[in-house]
């Protein structure tokens, strides 16, 4: 991959990873509620899950996603419903509810699987792979994309979880923590609303 294309890929990827979205709101909430150490499996799930999703989308599913309105709609509405459920769990409990009925952070597997219903992840995966996969060298260019996405994802995820943890002392007041969790849930819900209305 030529250096100028690699630089362009890195700039787009880092900008996309650092901007607010469902992953980053979840990471900030998890960092604030559970601390950075307990949020590391969530970070690892994004770092590994999103590049794998992008590779699969770029090589296998991108064409289907672009050609099938039904497939797009199913992903969009299932994703919207699950994102709203996650937002509700954060607003009410500060995290997901496990079998013990106590709030907990995402596991690595849950975080990786979440990428498949995250509308921002789908948009980024399709846009980046469509732009940067070289049809003459698909696997070589896809490998470079995966590496850049993993580095950008890890950097962004650690930053957002770290910001959440830094806010934890200020959020030790239950009223402020509740307000923060509701704000993060509202950010996710607003993203869902934008996704739905843009699709109409």
C-alpha cells in the first residue's frame, strides 16, 4: 500500500474511531462505573471485533449489504432495538445486567459481537473497505486495513474508557453518576434516532 494511501487510511480511521458513537459512549460509561481494568475486556472486544467485522464485510458481505435493501433494513432495525436496550440498561443500572442481576461491564465476546449491530461500525466498515481494498491485491490491502483499524480501535477505546475512569471520582456522587449514565444513554439513543431518520 503506497504511503500516501496508508496515511489517508490512518487519518480517516483515527478520526472515525475517536468521534462519539455507541462504542465510545459505552466505554466512557464502563470506565466511570467499573474502572479501566474491568473495562479492558470491552476494549479488547472492540480492538479485535471491529477489524474482523470490517475484513468480513470488505471481503464477503459488503456487496450483499449494498445490494440488498432487506438485509440493510434488518441490520438497521435489529441494531436500533439492541442499542436502545443497552442505553436503557446504562440509564437504569450503569451497565448490563447479568445472571446475578448486578450491573457489570461488557465481556470481550459481547463487545466483539456488539460490532455487528453497531450502525457506526457498519458505516465505517463499508466505507473504509470500499475505499481502501485494492481489487488487485485484496488480501494484502485488507490485512493493512485490519492492522490500522486495530491500532486506531485500541487507542480510541483506551482513551474513552480512561476518560470515564478519570471522571469516576467526580462521579462518586450518586446523583452525578446517575446524570452521567443517563447522558451516555441519551447519546446512544440520539445516535439511534439519527440512524432511523436518515434511513427514512
